[in-house]
C-alpha cells in the first residue's frame, strides 16, 4: 500500500497530502507550524511529502537524505518534468 501511495504522490501530491493530513498524524512530527504546512501544500507539495518522509525515516535531513529533498524541490519548481519537455520542442 505505501508503494501505491508513493506512485500516486508523484502525479497528485496535493491529493496525497490531504489524505495523509486527514487520516494520519504524519505531518505533526515533521512540521511545527500550520502556516508552514499550508505553504508547503500550496507551493511545494511534493517537497512537503518528501521532507515528512525524511523526518520519519531519519529524524533530520542529512547525508544521502538530502538528495531526494533537492530532487523534490526541483520537481515542484518545474525544473524537472514538463518544463524540460517544452524546451526540447
């Protein structure tokens, strides 16, 4: 089940964020403020999910856990994905 949720999160991160918010307490340990949670949901939803996963898996962002966080930020900002396809046309 977590694998399926992860695959859905790549295409619909806001939907997965809402599901996790309403049906678990996963974000409470990772994010201290409701304002940060809301900003993450609106502007960087995939980064919010990856950051929460890192906090649950490791406790802090260090070492190789920094790589998926950077990739999530780049994907949220559009530097990876649709913008790259548009430039090649």
